[in-house]
């Protein structure tokens, strides 16, 4: 496609907000494919904003490098380092699109108006001023926004936690007054289980925000949990689909879907502030899916109170997943998980208060996701009984209103997933 094949979108044409994950931009060939996809969308008369992740595993490589040089790197400097990956992706994509005869510009989180608090490593979004994005779009320019990052009140670069580019895309859509965004990844949608583990897993056409949030918290890595929270709070529908196929994907929908197709609810909306609304689910125990983590580290800390453990992690921007006090009054112990947090960071945070940390890295977790499961004890009883009958010991069990999660030996995770999927999904 050349520039003569395209049309120039106007400032009133609908907007497409897209996000491409690291696998979609992993190498020059894939970056070119993504660039051509954006150009084709622009040729259809739509204005295009694309949020990009870092290429491939480059963020992991930067984390590894940081911890080789420092046992406890300063979080501000770690953010400055990790934000580089997304800037590389966006700059290269903009160069590629421009070379194909279509105007494009890359914007950092600060330039795109993505504002956060000052919690380095796990910053919370406080708002988006989408004025710069809107001005660029009005001129027909394709806008590439660095995912995963924003700017603190002091003007420092912050990062939004692992998978934070998903939250960036939802935030940009909200800031532009839209009701949907599309997230492109290397899977064709959300399934009732990982199809690589359970061949019988089926793709889900639609999910509610609360169902997707429980799946994401349980290890379904297709979306960052905070992005789903944000989408629910601002009634943003997410279309999750593959960047490598034309398959229909999965819609994660709010209760209200209109207007559609990139139309703005408030045409002059440019500044959005984020609250903490929480979606509620219907009182049902229908099993939606079985999610898992191949490795879900379990930590134990003797002689320290739960408050001190949580406080030490919070000071480093890390959140506890599940926590269980153990031991006795004279010899207290805290067992906990911290999904999405590097084990080295957990150890570093607790070393700051002089705590000794025992790390169980031989465990994984399996979760049955069902809205209202906490009010339906028969579901939990059936799941635990099935695992026991299969000789799969449970090391740590937690529940929420929407899921039952069980830590098992890592070697048993896939067997447990298949067992529970047969019991609750295939047999339903």
C-alpha cells in the first residue's frame, strides 16, 4: 500500500484505539505487519491510536540486568530503565509508518498526557489529558503511545506494573471519550482454559468485566487485572483478539454498549479522572473458566506480623495477593503470595525490615472462576474433593467472591487444570 491508496481522515471520523503486545512487535517483520495494519485502518477512514508494548522479552531482560547490578535497585531508576522498551517499539513503528508514506508520531506517556501517582514500579493512573493525542489525530497522523508508563506529579517517569500497556490503552480510550478499545495479542481470544493445556477448551465470545477480572487475577495472562478494573469503572468494552489472524476474538463488555464503533460519548471530552468503582456480579455459581499459573511462588516469613509484611511490600510498590497468618502467638509466621511481583523484589522489600523470607518456588496454582462461588460452597467442595481423589495435594487454598484458588505442586498444575475443566466446564 502506498500513500496514494489512502484517504485522509478528518477530525470527525471515528477513532480506533489499539494495543499491541510484545509478541506482536517482537521483531522487525512483526513491527512492519503491525504498521501495515494501522495504515489499512486509516485507509478505511478511521483515526488510529496504537499503544505498544516493548519488543518480545526485552523488559524481562532489563529487569534481569538491573538485579545483576543491584540487590535492591532504586525504584525510580528501575522505572527509568524499564520505560525504554516501549519507547523503542513506538519510535520504530513511527519510522516504519512514515517510510510507507503515512504520517505517524510516537509519544511517551508524559507527552500523551498519562498522569499517575508517585508510586514507582506500580503506579496508579490518576488521569489522562488526551489533548495532544486529539490534535495529532485531527491532522490525520497515526499516533503511537508508549504503553506501561506515565508521569508522576514531580515529572518523573513511572511504570504501571507488569502488563501495564493494557491499562494504558484503556486509559487512552477513556481519555478520548470512547466506549471501546481493541487489544491485540498472540491468542485468538479468552478461553475456558489455556488451550495449550486443555485441547477441549472453547473460546468465549463475551465476558463481563467482573468475570474477566477474576480470570486475570487467577493467571489468565491475556489481560492485566488493573486494565479490566479501569474498563469496568469507565464502561469501556475491550475486544481481545489475535494480531496474527482475523478471528473474531472475545468481547469483555460493560452493561451498556452504545454508542459503538469509536464514536465518542462526549465529543469534546479531553481530560478524564479515574475513580475506584468496583463491578458487582449476579448471584450465580456458573463456572466460567479454569485458570492457572505454572509457577505461583508462596512465601513464608517467621517472626513478623502481617501488618509489617504488607507495609514493607507496599513501600516498594508491591501488593500481596493472598495472606494467611500461621504459627502461634510465641512463634508467628505469615504465608502469602504476590502475583506479578518479581521474587527478587519481594525478598528485597522484606530485607529492608530485617525479615527472613522462605521461598517456595516449586508450586503453581489452579483457579475455578465462577461468579458467586463464595456463596456456593458445593462448588469448592467438589473441586477440592476431585483433587484429593486424584492424589493432588493442596498446599494453600484461598477464595474470593468469584474464584477458588489452590496452590499445588508445579508438576501437578496441568493435570489439575484438565481435571477441573472436565468436571465443571466440559460436563456442564
